[in-house]
């Protein structure tokens, strides 16, 4: 008789510096189930060989964790055996585990039978986020879901004071209006508010597919708020401004900030990527061209960028031995504003912000340019400067990772400005030609 598959328990991260989730991994009949145990432990208290906590005196919680894992392993084996030795889908296996571990409750129905009590909407969202973390979803992704789930919970406390919650069937068009009004009261910007609406609908649709509810009032078009066409000036550091920064004599923390900026603006990647370069990211081609090779943390898109586009880039990289100086995004964003202020980048630019409301609300203001410089300015500056230098969108796209030319064109956002410049230059040239013609006629006459 074949050996029964054994449940395994793994830590989400063996190198974590704090408590990390314990995952159940169960392989059977060519299928692989990854399930969050809801338990967490510090890696120093975990024996990876036996996949159980280390016994420590006066640490009863470790013993309790061990017992719970043993119970879960036994439950897993019971489900496997009771379903004809693995003749059960992953979806049904997971649901059975949810029931037996109490994530989904059973209660007595009017006919006397036991039936499933599905989790409330908030319980469902929390379980899904827990599952995202357990299945190694990228940190930035699950944090985004957790953030917007928190906003929905705050909304529920204020707008549903008796229950301090809402459920699947509550969400309809009037609910949408209440949520939009709440976001407008909080002066939430439109991109952020629309994301909350999208996350709400994503969870509702996922729960409906799991047959937790039958509400469809959240479906259809028009749920998000349409942006108005008004746009401000995008803060970009020109080639000359970047050269000016490279030439300035900064020291200490500000020198470090300046160098990170130059590395980012010279390579065109997101902060999550350009803040982590190591010598492994660089090589020379057969023709001795220095190249950056990177795979985007956010999209897993590969990119290769020549390092000789800007004269200051290689010297800065060499200065730091091809390592990007270490700094958090928050510290960098604070520092780069100070750096650009000291550099004199204080001309006013038009800032346009759009806020949530039943219709988008536009606010305009003029602010010094240095106040709008951030980590994302580097990436936008790289793309904009290359476009202004005459490189095509098709050449820039593989370096920035944009999916389409129209997406990149919108990202750069200087077509209208360049069109105005071209008209102005054309007028200047015509006037110059006309003046020369009149001067020649006068001299001849």
C-alpha cells in the first residue's frame, strides 16, 4: 500500500528578524496545497529539520504551537483519507480545512441539519490578506490590500455606528455614494480613493465566486470617479540640472542623497530597484559597453540600460563601488527636497491635485519645484530626458519597462509642451528668415 503523504510546515521566511508565519504545505496526487496556519514564530525558535518549534523551558507558547501543528497535521490526514485517499480538489480541501479549523463555522439550520456559516465580509477580507501573506505575495501588494481594507473598516465604524460593520448584501449604488462622500470628507486624492473602491469590488467578486453571497449590485460600470483633464506640470530634473547636482559639493547625508538621485535618474528604474544595485547588476558587453541588468521588483520585467548616456553616472557608481548607498525612501524623499532647494531649483510650477467627490474636485496651486521632487522624479526624468535627446519611445520602453508606447507617452507627458515649443521655434525661424530677407532687400535697394 502506498505511503500516505505527510503534511509539512514551513516558515514564510527563515531569515526574518521577527516573528514570521507558519505555513502548512500538503502535496497529494500531484496537487500542492499551501495553507496559512494562523500561527507565527521567530525563526530562532524553529527547528527546520523536524518542522516544529524548539522546546524551551518557561516558553509554554512554543509547546502550544507544537500541539496546534500536530492537530492540523492530523486534520489534514483525516480529510485526505475520508475523501477516498485524496479524491478531493484543492478548493474543497481548503474549504474543509476552513470548516474544521473554525475559519468557517457550522450552525444548526431550521431543518435540524448542520450548515455552513460563511465568514462576514470583514472576516473574509482578513482571511484573504492572511492567505496573501502566507503564499508569499509581494509585500507591497498585500500591504496595499491591507491598507484599503483598513479604510473600509474605518468607514464602517463611522457610517454604520450600530454594527460598526457592513456585509456583502449592503453594497449597492447608495453604499457607493456613502463611501465616496466619506472619502471626500477625508480629502482623499482621486487615485487613492478609486483604489479603495476597486479593492472593495475585488473582494466582493472573489467572495461571490466562492459562493459566500449572491449580491451583484457592485458590478457594472461607473463605480470609480473619472478624473478631469486638468493636469499640472510634472516635476522633472533636466540634463543640465542633474549635471549641476553632480558638480555641487555636498557632504555627509546630503551627498549620499544626491548620489542616489543621480543613480536613479541615470538608470530609469523604480526606487525599489535603483536603491538596491550591487556589482552583480553590472557587466560589460563583448564591445566593452558598460550595462546595467535588472529585473523589476514590481513587475518582474527585465531591463538593460547602457551606463554611458550621462557623463556623471559611471563616476558616481565607481565612487560607491557599484553599490547604491543604503537609505529608506522616506529619508531619501526628505533629503532630495533639501538638496534641490540648495541647488536653486525653486522656480514655481503649476500643481494640480484631484480629490474624491461625486465628481472629481480640482485644486490648483503654484509651488516651488524642489517641493515636488521625490524618488519617482528620477524615473520620470530619465524617460523624459531621453525623449528630449531624440530617442524614440520604442527605444526607451525596454529600459523603463512600460508595456505600450501610449502608456510611456502618457507617463512622460511632454507632448503638448514639445508641440508648443516646436510652434514657437518655427515662428522664431520664420521671423528670422523674414528679417534677413528684408535686410537683404534694403541693402540691394
